């Protein structure tokens, strides 16, 4: 099973797979190495949490530069995340197609699938689950909170990636980034029951703690991925506030760490 390697490039600390499977460079960012201050200190990549937009823009520039020398900020596809199951696809790198994908993502989406080189993607998190799926010929970046997990957005993204890249899910690799773990994520009795019914006993830890990572992994296996190709190092953002942002741990005001990816040309 693949593991995530921690690496600092310039001021930015990244977690990724140095083997670059499928020619894809991806990373989950940590919160250090940026220019934001206050509750957004310091590498806040989210543009809807109250931070200075100029700081967010500079943080994104720093993160993309650390990810890959070929990653251009003007080509970045960055959705407004709405806790749904909409997937935006990028199947051409020409300027018109990229602009259309950027516009569609800003209407509202929680996953982006890319099947061409040179187009970077960023999604942001502060307890929800980041998922990167890679294949020969493409990748998907997914934001999966409880609503997206319940809607099986990761499995849907894997199916879209299979179509875009012409790849079998059995050959894909999936990486689950830092998120609130099952032992930390207490929900209502009703929501715990819904997850237990939808995903089985693996979904609920104790009486009413939902393990989103386990549910996501199960749906990816259902979609055809090999369990051995699903990497979840069980990194908690809630228990590591010095490394990651956590909405619950911060009391509701905080920045966002990110999942970034690009397929190299």
C-alpha cells in the first residue's frame, strides 16, 4: 500500500506520493508556510472563510509553486464547494475549455476530474475528507463531507475518471488526506443511524461517531478499486491543529488546507 511522504518545498509542507503515479503530482498541504495571520495562520488556501483575499492569492501562489514548476495560477480550477455530488470534468487544455471548467466549478462543485496535462486543481478542507484519485491519463480531486460521503461522491468521481482517462478503476490509486477521524466525529443519533443503514457497521464508531474515511474507502472498493491501492494514513486535522485547520477544533473560525493536483505534460 502507498504511503504519504512529508516534504517541505520553500516554506510549504506537502504530503504526497513522490512516485507520481500516472504522471500526476498531488499534495495535501499543511497550514504552515503562508502569509495569513490570526485564525487563518498561515497557509490558508480558502477564499470564503474571512481571510484577506490578497493573502489567499499569495498562499495559493506559494502552494502551486511548491507543487510543481509547471502549475499556473491562471489555469487553476477551484470550485465553490457546496457539499453536493457535482463533478466538473476538464478534457481539454485549451483556454476556452479551461475557462468553461473554471466557471462551472465556481457555480458549485465538490469534485474535479482532469484528463489533460497542465491544468491544476485545488479543493479546500477543515475537517471534511480530501480524496485524490489517480489513473494513467488523469486524476480526480474530491471534497467529501458527510453529505458528499453519503452521496458516494468519491465513487462517482472514480467512474467519471474511468470515462475521461479510459482507465479501469482496478488500476487506480486513491489517497485520503487529513480529516476528522471517526473517533472524533460525533453526530446526531439520526445521522449515525442513516450511515449505519447505508454503509453497514463499519460506518459508526461507538454509538454515534461516523467514520467518513472508512465509508469512502468502502465506496471506492464498490466502484472497482483494489483495497490495496487505497491509502488512508488516518491523519487527524482535529487532533493536530498546529499542522492542519479544523473547523470543530477552532470553534468555527479558521483557514483551509488544500488538496492540489496536476498531471505533468
